[in-house]
C-alpha cells in the first residue's frame, strides 16, 4: 500500500458491515487511523478486533447518527483517542420500506430521513469544528444513483439521497474558506447486506452497461481518493460509481 492517507484520522459511520466496513479497512490499509461508528456493537467490535489483528489502526464506537448526544460522545471519544479528526464519511444508511408513499407510512419515512439525511447533517455539526481546529479536512457523503433518478418503491430513500447531493454542495460552499472539502460518492448497486433480500438485483444488472454489481472496495477507492490530498481541488462534486448505469 502507498500510504496515501498516512497520519490522517477519520470517522466512518455505519462502518460495522457492508461498504462502511470496506471503507474502514481500505483507509486504514492506506495509513489512516479510523474510528467506525455504528449501532451494531457486536459486529463493530468484532471488525475492529479483526482489523487490529491485521496490524491496522481501527477502533469501534457506538454511534447512532440520528442522535446529537450520541454524535457528541463519539466525536469526543475519537478526539480523546486519536488527538484530532481529519475527515468524516457519512456512510450510515437504511433503505426504508418499499412500496411508495402510501405503503411507506409516516413513521417509516421519518426513520429513513432521520438516518440518511439528518444523520449526515448532525455529522457535519459535530465534526466540522474539529476539522476546522485541525486546519482543514474532508467530508464524503454517501449518496447513490438514486440521488439522481427517482424510484417509485424506495421513495424516501431516493429523496434522502437527492438531498445529500445538495447538502454536499451547500456544505462545500460554506466550509471552503476553512479548508474543508465536501464531496459525495454515488454508487450504483453494490454487493452488501443491504441488497441481500429486497432489491431487484437481476433487473439492475441487466440495465447496467458493465453487467455486474460493484464490489464494496470499488467504492472505497473513490472514498479514499476524495479524502486524500490527491483530491485537493475537488469540492462540492458527486463521484458516480455505477458501471455506466446513469450514462444510458
Ligand atoms: N448497497 C448498495 O447497493 C448501495 C448503493 C448506493 C448507496 N448505498 C449507500 O451506501 C451506504 C452503506 O450501505 P451498505 O450497502 O453498506 O448497507 P448496510 O446495510 O450493509 O450497512 C449500513 C450500515 O449503517 C448502519 N446504520 C444504520 N442505521 C444507523 C444509525 N442510526 N446510526 C449508525 N449506523 C447506522 C448499519 O448498522 C450498517 O452497519 C448507505 O448510505 C447506502 O444508502 C448503498
């Protein structure tokens, strides 16, 4: 590994499994110290143990991204442990209930918005002061191709992923003077637990020019790039990683 983020300290939300776990491993393999925050304590602690056994600096903390007090505890703990924070990956997300607005119901709508959108907002509130104190940093928001196109079934999900793209731009404008870059990654369908059951994988693959799903690490490489100094003049942008799906 080339150590492209050596010495940097990152928080990855929703890092106990799936893409977040891949981001944590990949960033640590490139020299970063990483704290994964999640509500899945057992999975998160097991993952941190596994990565530490591989010689990587990865720690787990409980973090419910919908809860401001939980953010404060996790961020204070991270600063206590690592000394400072140089970057944040707002990766935690849920798909919500399929079936459109009538099937979904207000509680499910609120739950999806609360994790996917409010979670990223609270993340900015909690972490930006520390990035500023560190002299700058980078944030990556995990949106989706469903932030560009509608989805009749995953109505709230698509709404939150679209919102994340504009939150990315607004935050990029707000924090550029502080040396803080804010970008989004927008994956197509990725092979993770999120897609194990409910999603029409065959239909997606058929409509994807590259005729396959992404592996999590293919998104992790984009996250690494955007957090690294290689992306020093990139802010407010969306990096689409979808095998050509949106190009059709
Ligand atoms: N898998 C895909 O095809 C795909 C495509 C585009 C975008 N995404 C996005 O990528 C991100 C990661 O998805 P994934 O596929 O790895 O899903 P996943 O379900 O495997 O992982 C999501 C993680 O978020 C955590 N999480 C949920 N609610 C939380 C909360 N309140 N606080 C903290 N953590 C919480 C979960 O415990 C889990 O570890 C999500 O934002 C998702 O919307 C996924």
